[in-house]
C-alpha cells in the first residue's frame, strides 16, 4: 500500500489547474492538512481564482460537504448543527457535495 500512496501523492502534486480545468478539479490537489486554512474562494464559488490564473494557493480545496467545511460554517453561525449532520449524511450516502459552488462559508 505504501507505494500506491506515494504514487497517488505524486499524481496529486502534479495536477495543474487552469481556466480550462473542469469544475471541482481543485479537489484533486493534495490536501495540506487540517493545520491549513480553507480556500474560501473555492468553497464559495466552486473554483480557486489563484490556481486558475496560474498562481499558487496554500489553502485547502475541499467539497462543501467535507466535515471541516461544515464545522467551519457552524463556527461562523452560517449553518446549524442539525443541517450540517443532514448534509454530511447525504454526502456519505452518495449524495456527493461536488465542488464548492453556491452557499457561503
């Protein structure tokens, strides 16, 4: 499993995001981990302007239904815990969450 994980990490770090990339392509990037802040541009708009214009983005590009995104929205008072639990259950049941489009984080 270790070589497979290394190959996946190498593939994730070689992803190049451009204006022509499909929506949600940012989620293919390697997640820098919980210590990094969320990319609100991506969460709110479904794309990261920094990446799509050739720049670098040090923030996390997670789906709207990722537990860390939901927790952040609860902390900000933009989502109540019951609604967050419902979104998480839908995502785990295959309802997805897709890119960050819509809503606000």
